C-alpha cells in the first residue's frame, strides 16, 4: 500500500542579506525589520506562511540579525507595561508576532547565495517537501499564491516556482523560465531556467518571483552545484538541473526529485527590495487600510494635485 506524501508544514525564510540598497537605514537594523506601514516586512512573510498552513518556520540569518529573533519572541516587560495601562489593543498587536508560528533560526555564516542559504535548512527540513519565501516579495493575503503552489506540488509532485509575466526590459532582473503548457490554465511545466538573462537570451517573459515549494532532493543537487553568477550558489541553477532532467513526461514519471512546475501569478505583489517599490508598497497598503485609508487617500489626492 503506497503512502501519501507528507503534508508540507515547514517554511524556510532566507534573511541573511546585508540590505545595502537601504543604507544607512540598515547599518544597525536588518532590512527585514524595516516597517511597511506599522509592521516589519518580515512579519507579513511569516503571516503568509502561516495562512498557508505552514506552522514551522526556519529563518536563515546572519550577523546583526538578532532583532528578528527578538521580534518573534515574547517581550514580557513591554506586555506587562501595556497590560497595566489597560492598552489591550496594542497588547494584542505585540503578542501577535510571538504567537504566529514555531520559530527556528540557523546562521548562514558565509554569504554564498540563495542556494547556499536553502542548503543551510537541510538538517531542519529533513526529507519533506518545504516552502521557501523570500522577504523582499510581499504577496497580498487576498491572493493566496502559496496555498495554490502547495496544491500544485501535491498534484504534480517535484518542485514548484512562482512565475509572473514581466516586461521584456525587466527580465534581466530575474530568473527567467522556459515553459510548456499543462492541463491547468495557471500552471506550466518548467523546462529550463536562466538567471538574469538579457532580453535577447530570455526564453520567455515569465520571471521567477520569491516563492518556492521544493522537493527535498534539491539539497543533494545544491551540494553539487558550483558557484555561478556573482560567485554564489544559485538556487536557479539547481532547479535548472531538475527541470532539464524532467522536461518530458516520460522522465518526469519516474525520475528522482520530480519535475519543476510554475504557478503563473497575476495577483498583487509588493516588492520591498527596491527603495522606490518599497515606498509604493507602503502607500498602496496604507490606502487600503480601513483605519488609515480614508484620511490618507484624501491627503494623497491633495498632495498630488498641489504637485502637478
């Protein structure tokens, strides 16, 4: 009797980057802790994982990332002060982050790329499929991308990446996928991946964005993957090897590690890794908040009118 595949319960969040694009703000503050309206960016990512049913979260951190651990830990002194003041509303907000999930941490040590950061998670993940969420991409909770990716992984097996169609002049900023159609309109099979190609070399306009659901066989491939672009171990290179090995139905049926599929995402995504997009994300999210939106939108209209 065949066993059903294990339920995906673990999320890995690489958070060891230096955040140099946001200096000097990130000189002493991790970029993941920069606020998006009134929550640090990293909390949105953990909330997304939890909403998809992933209650075991491993953060891959580096030096000067202790504030991440503190944020998701209890702060009894602050909670006691708020309780004594009778400030129940803020007390709930403070406790939210520490009650979200079971949090674990491992240090990456040498910053050797996203592939190496994922490889650092191998002892914790073990032999189960798992999700990887990059903190620079915030996905609107009204567009449940990760849930859909988990469904696709359970249907097709192997690994699943999130894809978004971008303009030709933007493909050089992303990993780009060569794809074939499947029976599902929002799912494609990935037959190849190119890291940050020129527009002329790009196999499509489908860019890989920061969500992955990975088969644990990816770890064995990462251990054998040589440093690529930028002298780093690229997750894209490891996925490319899997995609090549499973680019036909015949090999996909019986190969180790399974095929690579992509979920084509057409929802709301906020890029907080770029200063301009970070500001736009704050404005968009603030405008949609019931408590802030009405007054903020009114002010924004006046401001724009005055500047025109």
